C-alpha cells in the first residue's frame, strides 16, 4: 500500500495563485469590492422601475444587459478565489488563513448577490417582448435557458427588500451551519486500534480487506460522531428550519414544496422524481440480492454496515494494489475505447497535477471534482489508497472533469448543468472502466473482483441512496412541527434503512445522518437521488452504444454539451427520444442492473 501512497500527486494550482500570500488575491478582492459598489449604484437606478415594468422596462434593457455581463465576470472571479481556498482546506481543514479567506469571499458574494436582486426581479417579471430585447445582446444569447428556467419560479419571488434580507442573513445564518459541519468533520479524530486518525483516513479503512479493521474503524467513526451528535442535530435542524421558513415566506401565490425546489435545481419535474423513486422501490430487491450475494462471498451470514464498501474478499492478501499512475493508465485505456481524446484527457489530468490524492492528516473525507472557471481547468480531489474501489472512484471523478472539459469552448453560463446530469457523466466514466476490467479478466477470481464492484454499486444505488432520500423526506416533514433531537434522528435513519435494506444487513447505521456530509450541505437539499438518476441514466445511454456504433461518442458528447441548456426531460427526449417521466425508461436501466447482479451471483 505504501507504494500506492508514495505515487500520489498533489495539486499544482500555481497558475491560479502562487499561494495564499499572493498579492493578486488582495488585488482581485479589492477589484470585486469596487466593482460591486458600482453595481449597487446601478441597481438602485433599476429599483424604481420594478413597480411599472410594462412602461419602464424597455428603457432599462441596455443597463440590465451590461449589469449581467459585469456581475457574471465578478462572480467568476469570486468563485476562482473560493475554489483556490477550498482546495487548501480540503487537504488541511486546520489552515486558518484559507478558512478566513473563504469567509471573506462568502461575504463579498453575498454583497454581490444583494446588488443583483433588482436585476433578478427585473428579468423574472418583464414581458416576453422585453425578454427578447434583453437577449438580443451578443454576450447574453447563451443566457436564454437560464433566464427562462428561472422565470418558472417567479411566483415564489419576494420583493427586493425581502430578497436582500434573506441573502444577507444567509451568510451568518444558513451557510454558517454548513461551515460548522465542515469544521467538525475536518478536525474529527477517530481512534482505531489505538491509533488516532483523521476522519478521511479512518473512512478509507472501510474500503480495506481486513474485516476486523473495518469493524474497528466503523465503530470509531460512529463514536466520534456520537460525541458530536448534539451539534450535528443542531446543524440539521437549523439548515432545514431555515429552508422551511424561507419556503413559507415564498408561498404567497401558491405553495412552495421542498421537493419542487429540489426538482427545479435538478432540472427535472416531480413526475420524473416520482417515476424514478417508484420504479426503484419496486426493484429494491435487486440491491438486496447484491448484498446477500456479497455476504455469501465474504462467508458471513449477513453484511454489516462496515462491509458495504469492502473490496472483494477472495483477493484478500493477494489483490492488486494500484499505483496512481497505473490507475490513470488503466482509466485512459478504458476511456480510449470510446474515443482517444477521452483517454488522453485522463493522462493530462495526471501530468498537469490536476489530481490531489495524497493522504494528509486533516484531510476532508470523500472525493469530488471542482474547477477554475477563469481558465476552464478541472481539478479532482480524493484520498487514494490503491484499491480497485479507489480506481473506480478516480474514474468517476475524471468522468466529471471530462464533462467540464468538453464544454470548455462554450459560454460559461451554458456549462451550468444540474446535479442529475453531472452524476450521469461521472458514472458513465465508471461504467467504461468496469466493462474494460471485466473484458480483460484472465481468471474467475478477476471476474469476481470486478463484478463485486458491480454488486456494491447496485446495493448503494438501489438501497443506500433511496434510504438517504427517505430519511431526508421524513426529517423535513418532522422539522415542520418542531426541532428533532438526536435520538429521534437515529430512529428515523433506522426506519429509512429498514424500508430499503429490509433483512439484507445485520444492523443499520443509525448515525448515518451525522456521518454523511450530504445532509449538512447548506447550499442544496436532497443531494441523494441525483446519484440514482445519474446511475440509471448513464446505463441507459451506455446501452445505446451498439445501436449507434461509431457515432456513439458524438451522441454522448452532444448530450454532455446540452446539459446546461435544457432540462433533463427535454435533453433525453432530444437525444434518445425517450420519456423519463414514464417508469419504462427507468425499468430498462434497472433491468441492466439486475443482469449485472445475476452475473455476480453466478460467480459467488
């Protein structure tokens, strides 16, 4: 394992800023402050016209056009600084300078959003003729989808003063709770068999072959979060209480449901969500079968929650440990079967040091893809340990990065895609690598190891992700009535796991509501079903490979490039001529999952 760790790379972000002491950061921040002040003055000029847009709106079109262009440039500058700082806190949560810089950027972003409020109201309320006038600008033509899509929620818009108050309070209110969670998780210490580890390093043990070590790591992580259960419960209550109150304030014309917000953010509708979750519930036994087959392969009666991320047991002590370069080469070969450009891209990510994978003491857990919009460069973060599961995680994140890369020549606003289609690209990358690995297996042991990963994914997507969705729904509904104590959150999590896992596990993880970051992300709710959407959608796209032959890569690339310019219903109708509001679409992909699980069962 040490060879894999020693091979790991760290980010080179020096083309963005040389360090936190780079004078350009202060210069950029000062520029943002000055230009935001200028925009505030323009914003005040627009404000009086909001009361009579029919007669006054057209005269302000040019002013608003220039405002949008300037505001967008400032937001990119702020996002660039924030991404630079967040890259540092991801590798060291105790870097106080980076944390302080993020706080400054957050405040400046709030000021910019407040200055933009009258313009947002203007765009949402002008008539169709005025909207067409607004879009008749070289730099705003690409904004049509964003403007029109935003107008769909105009019934829930408040007046300028109310919108500004909410934006102003959110920095030290709503988002402060999300920041608190990040601070707690980044500094959490877990004692595993007498060794003190940060959360990320303790979590990586859950993917190791040694079952006793996994059990010890699981209980140490659970104990660490139990010590912070009151704080964790307060975070969930505050975030969801804030959202519910916000929704209530916006429900003057018609009721704003929390799932309506989530669906809008995900570029889908409630019919699609209901179809997705309903069809998956009817097929949850496939995920349960995967877990039972994994238990058989592990030679235990049932898996525990400490086993659901474990590698294939047959290769214990003899399984291959991949170096990062070996992983990149493997991913590159798999991607190249779709198109050489995709394989070359994986190599470029490695050569340019756009991947940070080296374990550090106060490292954030998990993996993610981010990027610097100003130079159109992606970055990948993970803690690489050389396991086959980590290779697939790396393929997942590079799949995200490739999505960004094929859109780099497009207007930035056209690259603002939703979580649902974001996860499609990442899971598609995983699928390419899985298939490549299976086709190159030389022994039954090799096949078992790869299909184990298929089974693990099926269980995660058909049981774990829906259980998260179920828990969050229960939690939000209960939060409407009162604060929810930690003891009740544990019960709700148990109930959610029971509904989806049933008897396929020996016990449920009742602290999952605290240990799973996604529940405490303040900027977005229900960060769960988009993974399921992406998993099944990517399988649906992949199933079209043989039908399109040498034209398949063009189809896939065109789908990716359209993700920021239309909702998911229209996207899939346009490129695949299928309806995701109907269960038949999702059942087709779930049938593919069932075949993969059956293949695994045949090897156990």
